[in-house]
C-alpha cells in the first residue's frame, strides 16, 4: 500500500504554488462541508499546529500537554471538496474517563467523522501507538500523521513510515507541521481515505489472551446481530466487558450507529476567550 | 447521565450477556486489554523504529531537565526567570509608556477638544465623549500596552521553549502534598494568562473532587488583566522606595513576590479544601515533560502581540469606554452639594480605609467586575474627580506625561501611602474572579454552591489579608 505515486514530489511539497493550487484555507468557515475530519493524538504532538497549517486559523499552540481541552473547528477546501476539521483534545488513551478524553472519544464514536487523522510524535512512537491502536478499533478511516520528524532526526531516530503503514493498514504521512512539510501529502491522504479511493485494512488488537479474546468474539457477534452494519462492534464489545457506563447507556438507548450529537454537549465553551 | 425513564436493570439481552461475560472474565479485563495493546504497540514499534546507536540521545534535554527540575535549583531558577521577565518588562515599558501618554493625552486630547469647540458641540457632549470615554480609553492604552507588549512575548517564548511543564513538575510535589492533583499545576499555568481559560483547562483532571479544587484555586493565578495593575504599582510605589539604580529590580521583585504568594495561596487553599469540604484520595498521574523546542521567535512575537496583547487591550478598551462614560456621569450628576461620585466614594471610604485601601479602590473593583483591566484607569479618574482639585474640571483627567505624575496624583490628591499600594497589589491578587470566569465556573460545574464558593472565598480572603496588613502597619506606626 504505497501512496507515494499520486503525491507531489519533494520539491513541490514545499512550493507554495503547488499547495495553494489545491488547498484553500477557510478559517472558521465550516458550512456546507462534504467531509468531516477529526484531528486526534497524544497531547503535545502538534495537533493544533497541523490544524492551523490546514485551516489558516491561529489556534494558540504551546509546548506542553493539555493545551487544547475543547474542540476547535475550522474548514478548508482541497481539490474542490469542502472539509470541516475538528481539533480534539490530546489524550493518551480513550479508555479512561476524564472530560477531555470523553470529548475526544465521543466525537470519534458518535460524531462519526469521515476521516480521523491521528497525529503521532515520531520520537515517542511506541507510546503514541497505544492511542492509534485504540482509534483503529473504533474507525477504519484513519490517516496517521507522523509528526515531529525533525526532532526525531535530531535525536537519531528513524521511523520506517512504509513499514508502519503496512502494519497499521492505513496511510502514514511523515510531517514537520511547524514548517508545513508533508502537509500536501497529508491532505492528499485525507482526500483518498475520505473518498474511499484508499481502502484501509486497519490493524486490530491481536494479543488478547485466549479467555478475553473469546469473550470479546462472542459479544461482538451478538452486537453485530443487534446493530447491523455497526463498524466497531468489537470495540463496543470491549467497552461493555469493561463496564463503560457511557457505552452501556448508548446500547440501551439504541444510540449506537446514529449520528448522536453527544460531542456537542461537552464543548459549550469555544476558545474564543483568549487562551493563555 | 442515566435516563430516569429506564431503570438501570431494565432487561436487555445484549447487556445481560455482557454482564455475565464480564463476570466470567473477571475484574482485571482492563489491565489485560491494556497489556495486549501495549504488546501490539511495542511489536510494531520494534520493527519500524531504529535508533542511530545510543549516542547521547536526548542528552541535552536530560541535562537541562536535571537542572531545571532539581530539588535544589528548580525553585531558585524559577524565581530568577520570573525576575528577569518582569525586570525586562518594567524597565522596558517606561519610555514607550511616556511617549504614548504624551501623544494620546496631550496632543490627541487637545486636538479633539479643538475640533469639538470648532464644531461648537455642547459642553456635555464633548465632556461625555472626550473627557469620559476617550480619556479612559487613552489611559488604558498608554498604561497597559507597553508592558503587555513586552511581557506577553517573553512569557510565550518561555512557554514555547518548554519551560512551563518543568515549572509544573516542580510544583507537582507541592500540590500532591496539599492533597490536590498534580495536573493542577498545569491549569494554574494556564490561569496565568486567563482564569476562564484556566478553569476550562481543568478538564484534564479526571477526579471531580480534585477538579473542583483546581477550579476554585485557579483565581490565585494572576491573569492578564491583573498583571498591569501589579506592574504599575510595583513600578511607581515599590520601585520608587529603592535607589534609582535598583528601582526596576525592586519593582520586579515586588511583582514576583505577589505571583509567588498566589502560588502559596493556591496550595494553602487546596490543602484546606482537601481536608475539609473536599476530602478524598489524591490520584497519581504521570506528567510528560515535552522536549525542549527552539522557540519560533517571529511567530511568537506575532501571535503574542496580535492574539494576546491586542485581545487583552481590546477587552480593556471595550470595558473602559463605557466605564469612562459612567464615571463621567457619576462625576457630573450632582445630588445636593456634591456629585454622585463623591457621595459614593465618601460612603465607601471608611470601609476601604479599614482595609488599608480607600473608597475609590472599592468603587473601581465594583466597576471592574466584568474586566480587571480597567481597575487602574478607573482609580485614576475617580481620584482626580473626587479630589476636586481646581486644576481639574469635574470628570476630566489631566494630562500625565509619565508614571511619576500618576504617583503624584495618587499620593497628593488621593492620599495614598505605601500601604495603599501594597494592599491594592494584594487585593488585586486576592479578590473575586471576573464575571467571565464566574460564568465559566458555572458552565463547568453547573453547581451554584461551588460557583458561589469560588467567587466569595477569594473575596473574603482578600479582605482578611488586607485587614491584617493594614492593622499590622498601624500597630507598628508605619502609616
């Protein structure tokens, strides 16, 4: 699964003409979109920087975890299609219950974005993969943005992005978002996954011990019977086995698979208040 | 969250099956799941990531971390950094402040009055617009713009570099001992910009108990609206008591002292809350220290000037113009033998003096509930108005070319002493949050009781502290 073929080559990547021709930054204009794209990732991996690079907005970025705790929305046009981009709070996992993790989880699950971009820190790949693997259980329309490649290089870390794409079954795009490097490739990958041109084959959590694995499988089959066409039955099964109240409630109310605006509730405050 | 119409045990075959399977698997499902995720992650990482040998990887970062978060050096370095930031701010802001004041309050002000009389506008209209609204706005701009334009970029540079998480790391130990969540150190850092943003940022704290503590104590982080008050008071009162060569240094030290006092208060109040109304276990968490990143100087300058300085200034101006109008009205509507402003100030003066403040300051803090930014301009206008000096028409601020004249107005006309200035600095740190923050606290907690506590607790504490300093100062005959 090599996506290089259709992407601009290195020299074009940093050329503003090539970018401007295909990308129109819309700022906070998000009406009439064709696709919704969520931006997830661990804290402090540069999500807001990617967000700014693509939308032309100036969400405040800061070098510390926990900077973004609300959703920020922006828009852009790429190759004639309108995209709404939603910057989610950074989280280490989607398994616990703090408000910021709930906002991120609910949006990916109930907001059903067409594409979820997971921004990962190339210098701390292993830890970041924990979140990627969890998101891949929820949605198969994922693009991994391998950010901070410059820092990785400085620290003598090399990441084989093609091997990573093969292992995860989704496009992996190396970027240096601060300098805008790799953003055109990222947009191309988002467009391909959004349109279905790139068929992902997401990695599923493998090393479940037999007892757990069996319980998950049995429950998954049952869920698939009740909610036909639910793309993430296995993940729901795991949440039910863990006793996640929010998901139990969603099952009871038959909210699963609907476009429930659950994520709206949590974001009454937009960061229009100046952030520090 | 549970739906009242459907009791939690309503029959649902799917949920029943999940229940029985959950019992079969046992309570350690979460740990076993997390373990398999970790195994997968490390397997993938192992054949996609290669290290260029182990040649001193992160060496520089680690050495710096050892120094900045050292038990011995962590706090002294923090103090020095803060001192440096404020020293640069205070010594750098003097000249541009004086230039702006000269331009806005002398040249433009006179030009506006010239234009008004050329158009033969009625006295009340030109008074209301030029002497009320325009002058208040001009004050805000000339007193606040220069220090903010220096302070915010410096602070943002430190932030971009990655220093703030190290401060949080240092403070974490203390917060833990105070029975609060370590992440409170992060929401506190956020509060140093804006308390409303700080309150929202407590969402990263998962325990509701610890989150409430963080919300209630966020107000002890000095926000953008309060830095200018502290910087001005520090400059003209504290700095002035030191020999000229050390003036900026003494002024910076006084501002740092107030900021540190804020941190101590946040810790103390957290300690108190976690042992009384909000008892409970302290949760553990791991704080990730991000890598140091070379700050992007130009971008930082741009964002901190446009996004922070101008937004704060805009808020100040938007609030100052109507406040200026109100003050002008208060000064020009007379009741009996004096203006409303005089009545109001005289009414509050005895109470204010009891706390080492005065009536003008109390009126200013009532008017400044929507935005702390207008405290200083309001104080200056009211002082001039109430003092009834012949040089000043009712409701009009005289031109003041630099900060020395601010000092003269406050001391000679307002009867201020060093105690008034110090207590104003203390009260600026310890009083109710601004209305935006109160509203945010309500939005985040949806609880009237805690919103009230968060509003009144600091106010009560502020009066207690200023009463204490005033009483001590009087006992020792210092004022």
